[in-house]
C-alpha cells in the first residue's frame, strides 16, 4: 500500500535527487533512503547500547574471568592441548 504525502526539500537536495533518478522514481529512491537510514540508525543505537553495557560491566566481567581462570587453565591442561 502506498500513500501520497507532501514534503519539501531544499533546492540542492532536489537537484541531487534528479541527477540520480528520473522524476517518476523519486518516491522509490526516497523510500529506500529512509529504510537505509533507519536501519543504520538502529544498528548504531544497538552498538552504542552494547558498548555502554560492556563498559558498565567491565569490572564485574573481569573479576569473574579472573576467578574462573585457574579452573579453566587446569581443565585445558588436563585435556592435553
């Protein structure tokens, strides 16, 4: 389903758009650009949240790793690797 909307664009943006697509294909290109932008923003937001979470839990994660390291090392050596 498609809906007709009215938007305003700066003259320079419209010139760029017209250099890339024919006037009948403007809507398709704008729709693709919006999907691409939203997808990229979503990924960037997720990356930011993950990074903040890792940083927030870094001390705890390191402490857990240090506590378990001797057991991991022992198991690794017993496996003969």
